[in-house]
C-alpha cells in the first residue's frame, strides 16, 4: 500500500512519488527545533540560506539535504547530486541561486518495511 496524504496547496489527495516530493519539501523548509512536539524533525537547510555562495556552503547544503532525507524520508535513498548547467548560469550565481538535482532510488513501500527499489527518480531543487 502506498502512503496517502493531502496536497498542501490544493487540499487534494496525494499519493506515490508526488507525496514523497512534498514530504521532502516540508523537511527542507523546516529547521531543526522548529516543531514543538518533534524537536529533532527538519533539516539544517534553513540555517544555510543567506550564507556566502561559496563551494563550502554548497557542500554543506548537499550534506544537509542528504542527512535530512536519510533521517526523515525512508521512501527515497540519495545516490548523487548534480548541478545542471542549464539551471546555473552566471546571472543565477550572481543572484545567489543554485539549481540542483538529487538523484536516488524510490522505494514506495519502505514505510511497510519493503525496501525494494522500484525506479530511480530525480528531484529538482
């Protein structure tokens, strides 16, 4: 059985891969300690926003994303990151924007203990 949720923008039913992507967006936008009854939930991503746009910060960002997914989203396993050239031009970099893709394995039944990889998936950040 696939997990079932509600789309946070439309209120419609959300299942499958779309539910996983929304879950990751919530994890990345929630700072650790922000939720009163779940102090450990979230990621270090919000704390990195606004820092100098240098390679060390990009590496910390990737690490924060990978750790948060590993801790809070069992239906996706990170394999690699990429920085697509079409999303990362000089103008974007000058404005502090970075296009990133997360590549990994989608395991739709992981919440039930079945970690069989169904298909590789990519998430755009």
